[in-house]
């Protein structure tokens, strides 16, 4: 009989830490009970494979996740601190097509300890198409009381299977390369004499994940513009202004988080300002002008950066409410766009206009 895994152990500079499922639930919230169970099982298996002699040092751990679910990312952060250390890569396109679909991304992960790495693919049929449909419909509190109760029952049934299935049945393990560190996700800006370091996760905390592709675009835009227009050091917020023909809310909020441009009246949206050669978006064009002091530069995205499927669903979302499957696909495309942009350097993500 399998005894459910109770906790995983890691080492930090202050000693050994045991982290259990209840700790993960307290960190990410009770709505993430399934992700907490999945995360516990992932690292229980990975640490047994990669560091059987002793709990691994947190600083030695790198992670790639092809599943961008918030609960999973929270669990990875609590156990490994990989997100805070810049040692987490989130890429919904990193998994092979045989990895089970998660609605958004796939259930495939790579865990590395020092120079040893393994890939882990979840067993098929644990997360059924019906359960994924329930997640899309009810995870944020939608549906009737009866539907939400049925969803909670389905979640706890799945947790029982996740915790009660043996490692060899739960995971298909394979050799994998150590995840490469992503390009820098931080930017520095000055505000009333203080130098502020802002990273991509700060932008996510400000806006959420609903327009995460635009957040990544906004971060890369600010990084590129700061490097070009303020090479001597971080610019002062008061000197930064942005004009764009792209009305994306994620872009707007990333620029606001970094430069406070909207609050200062220095963020201008003008759908007609872009030349016809600028790449089309669902609305407007991907044309950006940044001014820092007396220096100014214009930028565009590379051709095809958003993709036809992305633009098609974006336009559909402006015409009518998306069905639950369409909404899942739409969010998956946003996550994929963010992953692609964050895998590029600022000079690859934005080209001179």
C-alpha cells in the first residue's frame, strides 16, 4: 500500500526545511489544492532522483514548467525559490505533444539539481477533458452552487489519485538538459533619487495574468529603450514618455508599473500614429515610441511575433464572449506569447521602427 507523501525537504543557508502540502495550500490559497498536491509529488520524485543522498540546496535547483498555472508556479516558488532567483523558466511550448494537455500548456516539467536534470511527464488521463472544462468554468467562482460543489468533489477525488498513485505510475521520467537561465527579466529606474529594481513578477502582481503577453512586451520595450536612450544608467521616471498605436492593457500596465507614465499623463495611445508597415495587432499596430529626456526611439515587434491564431482569437474576443474552450485557448496563447518574448533578449523582442 502506498503511503501518501507528507512533505519534501530542501536545504537553505539556515538549515533544512520540511514543506508539506498544507504549507503549499496556505501559500497559494485553498483554491489551489490540486496544484499543491501535484507540486508536492513532482518534487518528491525529482529530489529522490536527483539528490538521493541529502535534501538539495535551494540555490542548486532550476526548474522548467510547461504548465503556467498560478498554483503550480506558487508551489515551485515556495519549495525552491526558483522564481525569485531567476531559475524558473515557464514555457508552455517546451513540452512534446504527447505530454498531457493542461488546458493551458502541458503537464511537463524539468527539474535540475546542480548539473543533473530530469524531465517529468504526468501520467495521461488523470486530468480529464471534463475536469479541465470544470477548471475553466468554475475555478474563479462561476457556476451554480451545485456546479461548484460538484467541482470541489472532483478536485478532492483527483487529489486522492495524485497522492495515492505510486511514483512510477504517476510520472514518466526522461533525461533532459538543465534549463538555461532566461534573459534578464529586471529593469532599473530612478524615482526621486532612489534606484528601483522592478522585475517581471512585479508587473504580474500589479496586473495579473489576464494579459500576460502584453506585460512581457512592455517589460522588453522598457529594457530596450533604457539601453538605447539611457546607456549611462537607469533613467528617471519623470523623463520617460511613451506613445503607441497598440491598445493592449498588459503593455499599458507594464509601462505604468515601471515608468508610472499613465499616472503622469505621459502615456499616449493613438491608433492612427503608426506607419502602415508596422505589424498589425488585433486592434491597432505594434508600434511604440519611447522618449527619455531629449532622446527618442521608435520600435516594432518582429514580423509574426503575435501569430495568426493569437490575433484571430483576440479579434473574436472583441466581437463576442468566448466559450470556455475558446477562453482556455486564448489564455494559453497569451502565456505562449509571454514565454516567447521572455526567451528573447530585449534587442530580439523589439526592433528599430
